[in-house]
C-alpha cells in the first residue's frame, strides 16, 4: 500500500531560495495531499477496470509532463 504520510519537498523558487511563508507551504502541502489521493483513486479505478498498472503509470507521467502554466510565461 502507498505511504499515506508522504513527506513533500522543501518548496523552492526558480532562484533556488526557499519558500518560507508558512501559509504558502501549508497550501502547497495540502494541494499535494489532495493530488496524491485523487491520483491514487484514479490509479485504483484503472486497476479495477483491468488496465495495466504500467500503462496507468505511463499515462499519469504523460499527464504531468503536459502541464503548462498560463500564469508564468517562459
């Protein structure tokens, strides 16, 4: 079973400085807790529907790699 107490990283900015605002860190960690649970649920649904776990993981990685932010211009 997946570790429910996954420790999230120390959040850093592009300039490598640490995001130290307690509220920002709290929000990021809560977002990732929720994301982990939703991802686990989708993964479990796929397995229950007899989708290959390898394919599920590849699809999830592809989803992550497709993310782009309209907020931050490159």
